[in-house]
């Protein structure tokens, strides 16, 4: 089984979108949370949320944390794309 198959089988769009929204809210509404802690918070949030969606197992926890971190990267990519367009 290759890496792309593993990712597509374990990818949960709802978890990524929820992490993206929580990360945006943390960055723009809660000034007491330093930006350097947002990826770690999203990794934990993604792991917990994916465990709730897919059941508690090592796989769901790891892929949930991965999706939380991926949402951070998606935010940065979108931000860079928007800034270059202006």
C-alpha cells in the first residue's frame, strides 16, 4: 500500500475544516494564545476530533494530528496565495 492510498483512506474533510476554523479563531480572536502554540493545539484538537469521528485507535490519533497540522499548512498556503495576488 502506497502513501497516497493511506492518506486518502484516512482523510476526513470535516476534521481538517474544523481544525482550519479553530486555528483561524485562535489566531484572530484570542490574543493570549501565542502563534507558535497554534500548530500544537491543532494537532491535539485534530487527534481528539478524529478519534471521536473514527473511534479511538493509534491510527485515528496519528492521522488526526496530521490533519490538524495540515490545516496549519493550508492556512499558510492560502495566505501566501492571497498576498501574492494583491
